[in-house]
C-alpha cells in the first residue's frame, strides 16, 4: 500500500467487424493552440493480421484484412481539404476522389499518403469461403452466387 508499483494494461479482441475503421490521431489540441501531427504511418495494403490481438478464448476465424479506402487530410489544423482514396472492387484499381474529380492512381501512391482514416475489410479469400458456405446452406434463390456479392454477417441471417 502507498507504494508506486509497475502495472501492465492489456486489451484483447473477442470479435472482429466485417469492416475495420482505423482513425489515426492527426491533430493535437492544447489550451490555446492546435497543430497537425505529420508523423509517417506505415500501413499494409493487404494482409493486416489481427490474430496477435485476439483473446485466446475467442472463436474468431477470419483475422486478416485488406485495405479498401483511405481518407487523407491536406492542410493544417486550422483548415484544409479532405480526399478519399478507394479501391474499385470490380477492377482492383485505386482511385482518388477529390470533390468532383475522380482520378485513377497507382497503388504505390496509396501507401505514401498521410492517412487520416483507414478502412479495411475482411480478406476476400476468407470471406468468399464463408460466403460459399452460406450459399450452400440455404435453399433461397436470394443467395445465388451471382447475386451474393458481399459477405453477410451471421447476425443478419437470424
């Protein structure tokens, strides 16, 4: 009692979302001053594996994510402009959405941006395997493979 002791704080995930949003702290606000944090953040385009952060007691199958979109902020804490970089799921190419302008960009440009928000979805290969299992388990015509373009959470099926 009444002594300083070293402590350890840990967190573990028990469930993972279909779409993972990672909001990076890019602004620092002090009492009278705000500034933008420009530290470079390295993030993967594919294969973001969250398995090291899963609680050992949790039964999570799919732990790998692929990047599908990035929001970037250009400017300062006092003002600026937002653009979105998004991957087209039909052709696999990246596009920059800047107000009314949409421009195709190389993948190499995506990893070099000053990201503000990252959007990941569960990896396609793993999601396809689960999607096919759902299709096989149902007799409904609504779940035909050409109509089933997105992974449907088990929660929505009940």
